[in-house]
C-alpha cells in the first residue's frame, strides 16, 4: 500500500465512516489466504497451571467460496511445521527448534502439515463445522473446526486486493493420535504437556479476480 492510497483511505474513512456491510457482498469464487491478516495458533495445558501458546508463521490456504451453497465449499491448508514460533525468551535455548525437532513435530522428516476439507455442516446462520483430513507427523486423521464466517465484501475501489472474506475457527486434536506423545502426562496426572491441543485460527481471504459491480 503506497502513501497516496493510504492517505485516500484515511481521508475517506474520516469523512464518511465506511462499513463492510455497505459494500457489495462477496461473490462466489476462488479465494486465497491473505497471510498479512491471518494467524494460526495452538495451545496446550502446561503442568496444569497455564495454557502454553505458540504459532506457525508460514502457512497457506485456498478456499472455493460459495455463499449460496456453503456445504459445497472446499478448503485446503498447508503449514510448514518448521515455522513454529514460541517467542521463547532465553537466547541460550532455541525452543522453536525443540518443537520442530524429532521429539515433537519432526519437521525434517515430515516437512508439511495439510488439512483438506471433506464435509461442511452448517450449524447456524454464519457458523459451520468444517470436517477435514489433517496430515500431521506422517499420520492422517479427521479434525473438526468450528468456524464462524465474519463477513466480507465484493470488489470495490477501496481494497486493491479485490473481494475479501474473513473467518474465525477453533478445533482440538490429540497429539498422541498423530504419534507425538513426548511429554504427555501419566494417567490421572496433569504434570506435563497435555495430549489435547487447541487450535485457534483467524483468517482473511481475498479474490483479486472478482469484478467490481
């Protein structure tokens, strides 16, 4: 975004507040992830006293979007497990490398995680369960993402990226089901790192090919 475009946006928003719902609705089509407006985080219970949170910084997704037929939409996501980011404060330990290493994600042997949707079930006006096959650590198993469609808009003069849509999603998995059992607490104990992993996703998708009305 150059300074002139930014200035026009700032002036326009100041002069006449704009809302996404004031713009044309997003059309059906092929949308790709806007990584600048996306986050993929995960949380695990740590020693029973906190939720340890980390993220991945390199991932991509493509969505066949159809607001008239949500059940027919299709999603594919790929994640680089070596991009795990913990923001660990001790420079003497590369904790990112520990999580990407053989005891956990083993990114050297399994360099890509992938989620491919297999079924979308509407649960409300703007919500759906997105079921898909997750391939992680060399194992493929189903995972369900509880998803909220936050809205969007069609192509317009304010957004050079074209049509835009946004989603929030959460899910859970057992890492032991994918062969990642290191540090899982013993039965009837929470002293360790939980087997259950919570997934938190915020994502915007854009379609630069969408035509302005």
